[in-house]
C-alpha cells in the first residue's frame, strides 16, 4: 500500500510539476517580438535634389547599416532661417518607419504651390532629417540643383515611401 501511495504521489507531483512548468514557460509565439532599434544618425545617408518641377524637392534616406532599423515616419524638412518645417501630408503624428539594411526610402517636398507667388520667401538652404532628435543634413540651393535660392511658401512633405514614384503619387494625391 505504501509503495502505491508513494508512486501515486510521485506521479501526481511529476504531472503537477510538468503542468506548472508548461504554464510558466511562454510559447515562442507568445513571447514579444524583439523591438527594431532606432537608426543611429551615423548610419543614415541623407540626400536631396530638386525635381524637374522646380516646386518639388525629392529627399532620400539610406540605411547604410547591416540591419533593419527605424526612423520617424515623418521627414523633418526646414528652410534656411525660416521658422517651422514642412507640414506632413496627410497630416499625422510621429511614429516609426522601418528601413531595411542597405535600403533607401523617399519623400517628396513641395516647397511652394505657385512659383510666382508674391509672398514667396527665398532661402539658400534646406535641412533634412529622418529623426527630429538628429540635426540632419543641410543642402545648399546649388547642391539641390535649384540655382541660388529655393522659393518657399506653405511647404508640405509626404511621409517616407518605398520609392520615388510612390512619394510623387502621395504628394500629387495630397495637394492635387
């Protein structure tokens, strides 16, 4: 009798322990996914070039690192010594945007709606950043291919897109 009691107790403990271990250890599917790190400023290569349409500047950011990382989904584009930045279209708040290792993403910036607008400001530089916490890179009007000055009035920018074509389409859809 005693042997059976010990055996029954041992079986119950083993089964209970297995149940406890199973309940305590999360399955691989239940474990949270590893967070994608924020791209460090040193791995981001920023670019900017005026489009054929003198009202538009194409901007790029390339992740030169060997792993996927995140930038802000809204590019930060400022103009010379003017206050403020290009407004995102569609409007939205900061968030994360994944950029694969070695990949480039694109945005289109409309600096001015009408080049003949008498309210237009003229600036010699545009600064672009992929993260509001970073200083970004400043491009002169000459580096952009815009001549001596860039005309600016109520500028808007698309969110980052996977291609230049997608950025152009998003800008056209947003501002007509």
